[in-house]
């Protein structure tokens, strides 16, 4: 955690409209130089804030605790039964209610400090119930949680019935730990590929535009998606149907997908506390994607993909001009 005066002017600037942005530009990740320097490579992964801390570590810890204490045995999950399936559904819903609800309520009391867009969440007819938060809650609990649960339930059932390759953690601990470690990186690759697909014209109009109605994002915006997008978004767990894995690793994959959108969509760079402590919550790179659409399709840890594809926006005015020109050209040919 970072002790400071908690004044956002020490970390960034506001434009005439009150929009805040951090100093400097967004860096390309992973930086090329780390691969030639073991110390820099170690720091890149384990610094705070960074790749694993705080949020990836938290996602992993929540997954492990849930698997150990709040998940039925594989023996129980050999047959589809309403009891254990509904238990997993309500367990997942409760986790998201507490997790995302905490971010939403805490940041609501923070005002506009470290908030990228100073405006409050919208009351507009483009949202269900003419309310952004209610719209986000509807898609989260009526679509995201059901599809998350469905993927998880079928995967557990397949492991229990030895229909997909199972690896014992007790016999192969190093392999299982390595796969657990790989999950965030597999998730990043899958997210980039599905995200680019969702920006394909027909799929965007049918599905992804629901998520992009949230130009001024909030914590509940993260999993506010059309059901078609949820099918694609959570489908990354299917890799564990092919690659030998352990149920905990597969569960971590779908939990990472379910938990990560919350801090990534808060719309705030930091969450501050009265005792002078702040924790990083925002993803300015992804906020820019919601603002300009035609850029920054990757996650912040794999921004090199956008750089390679010519869609990287580093937060500068020059990059904004390039994106706007690209949008104008695209509109011209449509």
C-alpha cells in the first residue's frame, strides 16, 4: 500500500472539463529490457503495484479459499443435481455482490478524487431502466453469473467423470503450480482475441455495444455484457478441457475472469482511505478504450499486442489525434 497526501494533483492533471489523467504516458508491457536483466524481470513480476500484486494475488487467494471451503467435492459433482449447482450459483453471486459492491460503495464516497471522468454514473434511456447502475446490475446477475456458473459446473462435472485430463496436485505439484501461475497470461491472450472479435461489426452491433454503453465506467460496468459476450468471455476455461489441469486451476481461470473486471472498470486510478493509504484500482489504458473504442484492445499487461497491431493509445494528445483519424476513415468506408 502507498502512503501519501492522497491529492490527485500529485499524480496527474485535469483538463478544462475536469477529466483526470495520470502524469506521463502508458508504457508498453512487457518492456523489452526486462528479458535481458534477471533483477528487472523479478521486479516486473513482483513489485507493488504490478503484475501479481495486489489484484492477481487477491484473485488467486479468493479462488483457493473458495475451492477449499465453499466448493462441493468432485464425488458430489459426478451427477448434475439442482442442489450443488444452485449452491455454486448463489455462492458466485454472493462473492460478486460483496466484491464489486465494496468497490462501488467505497468509491461512491470518494467523490471525484482520482476519477478519470468527474461526471456521476448516468441516468439515460440508452440503459435498461434508464439507469446505468441498474442496467449493470441486471447484466451482471442475470447473465454474467449464470454463464460463469454454467462453465464452472460443466467443467467440474467433466473432471469428476474423467472426461477431461485431470492432473493430481499431490503427485505433480510443480506442474500444477506452474499452470496456476500461467492462468493470468492465458487469460490476457484469450481476452485480446475475443475482444478483437467482439469489435467485428456484426458482433459489436449485436452484443459488444451493450458493454460499450458504459463510456464513463463504474465498478458494476466490468461484467455488464450481452449474453453472447459472456459466452465468449468465460470460454477461456475450455482450454483446461484440452490441456491437462487440476480443477483448482480451471476454477482460478473462471474466477479471474469474474473478479478482474471490477478493479479494471472502477473509473478511478486509486481508492483512498482516511488513514493516508491508497491502493491502485484503475486501468487508465482500458478507460481510454471505453472512451475512444478503436484502441487498446489488450489488457494492460499485454499492451505490446496493441503496439504490434497499430492500435495502442498511450494517453497522449498525439495518440488521440491518430485514433480520431482512424475512426473518421473507418466511418468514411462504412
